[in-house]
């Protein structure tokens, strides 16, 4: 039993740490925007820098994970990620903030690819669907990060102090688990390997499914607090509740997803997910009060919970492409949308309104339901380590 539980704990800790840092950032987006006196359009540009940083990191992280091992790359990138959020908090001027967010996006994106590659190895080793349980730990971490933001905002804690505390506590509590024993497979890069990892073959449609989910998760991360604050006029403290309830729902749902996949199969789970997510986005878009908007974020959490884990499991099981590159290629669209979608939402909101932006996000959620059949996974034998 120990040789199964131990690697699961290590990967789960990586996912939780990643989520805590992103949730911490998401909870203080309004405070950062207010502190620098920027509007939705300018905030969109800053988020664009963050997204570009992630896109640059995806192909590099996938190749390095294949070359040096997913677990080793996860450890290295985690250290840089912890430093990057502190730099965001201590940025003194707007250009420095943009540079710090670019680095933060790079570290977040690279760690996503590396830890998902590691998760796929452990899933093969265990011989059953566990990817969603790892993503549940990410959502738990994101919820804890958002909850920390609620506390920090309630006590009027400076953003710099909040981010530094989040980094230090995460490192102390979760860092030791990343040192648990595991040996990742490695693969030497071929001269024929492409420089940038884009989906090809059957993975193209898998990538579009991930794109639909990424846009929705990105909207929740970067715009839920702004939506509640600017559109519904709730207080800055209550505005943090949007992402908190979204993350809490994601945790509870992701703890059930692996069992649902076993019972009903990936296609049916993805079909229901897309419909729930679209309903939640549109409920938010047309809401007129905080309780109704929070109900919308709950539906979004129910809908988006299973999609990225399903897409990554399908990518890692691809018979023609190494797991690191396959996951990186799907992440290019999925996490790329999660990080590049928010600036586009900002530009659309600046030209029209955030309500219109959430309607469009809901339309992308329907793409998940339409393309759900492509998530049926190729069966692979358990990995023997």
C-alpha cells in the first residue's frame, strides 16, 4: 500500500501548492488593480502578459519533463513559482508588476505541465483513474488561497505581506511532500521533435475541449471578484466569495469525478460537465444579486471540475506522442485559454460589459458538451516502477 499512497501524496502536494498560489493571486486582483489605479482594459493587458508567460513555458516544460523527469522538473519549478508570487506582491511600479506577472505566468504554466506529467505517471502506476483526485487537491489549494485572501482583505493586510506569507506557509507545509521517493521516466529529445508543442491528430479536438474549460476557469480565477465588485456592487471582502465557492465546489466534485468516470465513462461525464458549466456562466451573466451569482459560480464549479483532468488523462494515454509533449500540447490550448482568456474578457468588458463576457464564456462551455466523445481514453497497462 505504501508504494501507492506515497507517490499520490507527493503529486497531491504539488497540485495543492500550485492552487494556493494562484488562488491567493485571484483573491487580490481587485486590490492590485485598485492599488495601481488601473481600469479593466489595463488589467486585461497585465493578464495578457501573465498568459504570454505561460504560453512560452508550456512547450519548454513538456520537453524538459520528458528529458529530466517530471518529478524533478516539478521540484525545480515550484521553487521559482514561490519566488514569483512574492515579486508580484512587492512590485513597486506598473512595469515591474507586468514583468513579475510574466514570470508568475511562466512558473505557473511550467509547473502545470510538469506536475500533470508526474500525475499521469502515478495514474498509470496505480492502474486506475486518479487524475481528478489530483485536480481536486489543486482546487482545494485554490480555495484555501482564496480563503486566505478573504482573511487578508478583512484585516486590510497589504498585498505584499499576504503573498509573501502564502509563499512561505505553502513551502513549509507542502514542500516536504515533494521530496517523497519517485523515479520518473525520461526521454532524450529527438532532432525531429517540434520546438513548440501544439496538438495534432486526435489531440486537436481534445485541445479544443480543454480550451473551453480553460476559458471558464480563467474567468473564475481573474474576473469573479471583479464581476461581483464592479457589476453587482458588493464589498471587496464579499467579492472574494465568488472564487471561494467556485473552488470549494470544484474540490467536492473532483473528489467524485474518478468514480463517475468509472461508472458512466468520460463521454457522458464531459457532456454533463459542459451543460452545467454553460448554465452557470449564463446564470452569473444575468444575475442581479450576490446569492444568484454565487449559485452561478457553484454550477460553473460543477461543470468545469472534470474537464481538464479528462483532457490530460486522454492526452497522456495517446499512443503516438510522449506524455510530456502530449500534455504540453493540450495545455497550450487549455491552460493557454485559462491564462489568455482573461485579458480577452477584459477587452470585451471594456468595449461592452462583463455580463456580455460571461455570456461568451458560456458559449465556449457548450463546446465541451459538443466534443465530449473525443475524451474516450486509450487503455494503457499499469506502469511498473
